[in-house]
C-alpha cells in the first residue's frame, strides 16, 4: 500500500502541470467561427511561444468586449485605435503590443474630372464618411480636413453614408468627396472601373491596432505574451497572415514600445467630430 502511494505521488510530480488558460477576443470579428477562421493558426503559434493555453473568445461588439473585460471573462483584447481610447477610459487595461498596419491612413477622395481640385474647394460642399466611429472611415478623414483648416459643420457638411453608396452619390454629383483609407480606394477603383478617382488629401499614418491585457491579469502572464511577440514575432506574424482579413497586417511588425500618448492623435480626432469625453463608443 505504502509503495503504491509513493508510486502515485511520483507519477503526479512527473506529470507536467496543466497550462494556464487565458482568453483572447478581437473587437472587429463577430462569432466564434469567423474568429477561428482568422486566428486559429495564430492561437496555436502563441500557445507554442508562451506555454499558455490560449482560448479564442468571441464578442459581438466593442461594448461586449468591454463588459467581458470588466467581468474577467476575457484576458486579452485586440482592438483598433479608435476603440482603444474608449476601452482605456472604461477599463484601464495594460498595453501589451501594437500590431502595425502598413499604409494605414485616411484620405479624401474626389472625382478626377469633378469640380474639386483641392481641399479648399470643399468649403461649402458635402463630404461623406463611412462607419460611425471608424478610425479610417470617419475619425481619420475628418481629422485630415481639420489638419488642413476645414472645420466640420462650419466649412463643409458632413454625412455618414456607407462607402459604395457614397461613391455612387459622388458620381452623380450629390456629394463632393468621400473619406476612406487606402485599401478602400483600391476596392472602389475595382468596383467602378469606368470612373477615375483622385486623392486630394492624405493624412499621416494612423496609430496601430493594439493588444490589451485587462486590469488584473498577472504581470507574469503579460510578460510571457509580450516576450513571445518580441522573440517570435516573425512566426506569430506568419500565423496571423493565414487569416484572409488579417492580410491588412502584411509587411507590418509587432511593436512592444508603445505608450498611451501614442493615441492622443485619436483623441484629437474625437474632438474634431465634437466628442470631448471618451466614456462611450461613438455611434452606440
């Protein structure tokens, strides 16, 4: 009996400890199936690099991600720059790493043979923006115009219209410019091959997407995850890029030296559209 107990104890000590489970959400992907399609390969690569059990946790919205963080249902959240400043205000998370998106900037697009030849020609005209609160379709384009001296609601009329509908309105002459990012313009040119479009204003590169750890996640776990991105960044990026939508990160890097102040430009964008506090998501 005694020998059996000793053998059982020896076996227990010899068995590896179960990996600690941490949950990760992505704010712009709804549903577990879509999340797995984009991030399953990354999930496996991050598990290998950290020794942690990474569990993908679907959220239905950015608000749901905040509630999940508050309830400690999720430990890490990948989100965009516009969402970050609100999540920061609401949950005070810790920055882990930024996910760089090359050539991620906002721009103002007009018809090449239309009446607008410069940004100043947009005074008194109508400019459309896409998804409310989007960094590159709403906040960023509005800030591009603000940086060039045009005040929303004073120098031009702003309207929120979905991108393809807005371009159709642009072609008809109902609006004079559309705000969008570089990849959007590529799709628009493919969708409207008989039309020529011109960029009359381009903004600075937008702040990066960012991986956050909710308040309360242990320093040891945060350090393991951050070190994985520092030491195995190429492998992790290769895994990320296996997701179709994640091709937006192609050519980018993971950046570990990131400060909250890097997102003050996004706070300026909110102020440009008339939002002075950051306790709610625009459009909710």
